[in-house]
C-alpha cells in the first residue's frame, strides 16, 4: 500500500488476481465492455480459475459471447497493444507511451500500478517469506519501474483514468 509518506509494500498480487472482471473494447460497437466469469462457470468441476467459462458482455450494443475453451493467451510485453486472455479483444484501459504500452485489466489493477509508481520507497516481500515470489509488481517492465519515468507513467495512468470515466 502507498502511504502519505510515499511507501509501497508489495501486496503479492499476481496477474490472476485481476482477471475476475476485465474491461475491453467491444468488437461490435467499440465501447467499453466486460469479460466476466459466466454464471454457469460456478459449477465448473475443479480446475484453475483461469480456465473457468467467461462471458463477454457489452451494455452499449447488447453483444454477448461465451468462452469455454482451453487456451488462454496472457499479454506479454508492452511493445504492442494488449488483448484480453480469453476473446483476444483489445483492453479498454491502455495507452501508448514512448516506451511502450501501459495497460490494466481493470481499475483495481490500474490503482496498484499507480500506487507502485507514485511511491518513492518500494518494498518487496522478504525473499525467505513464503508465498508468491514473482508478483505482478516484480514483473512490471523496467521502464515502468524507473524513477526517471515516474512523471510520464503517472500521466499515462491519468489518461487511462480519463478513458475509464468515458466508459
């Protein structure tokens, strides 16, 4: 968490913690839509949360699609625009910077990035402590982590917040 003193402690979140509700660009009307777990996925026997059935729903045009496949394509890198892991449609919360694309699955994910970048003191979890070692914060690209890019990244986060307000 970022405190008024500028300290951030890694909450050990992973990319999987933010795939519950993904904001995407609707392939039908190009407005904001959501990829959420399908109601029938609640009875999904065992398996990982990552592979539970999903539904793409747009309030703008009424588009509704169901995903129940076995392949998931998580975004890698920032060289090109990110897409959601299930339907492959572009994420809504993303902007291009001179270093690459900054993106987030939802506002909670964006808030974590904002708190991390804003903090002048960034603390990792101890190496000897149990739990996830390669957290979402640890996997952020170097250009996002660099203090010299802090202002630019925070401006990009602000632009993404502007996109979410327009949704």
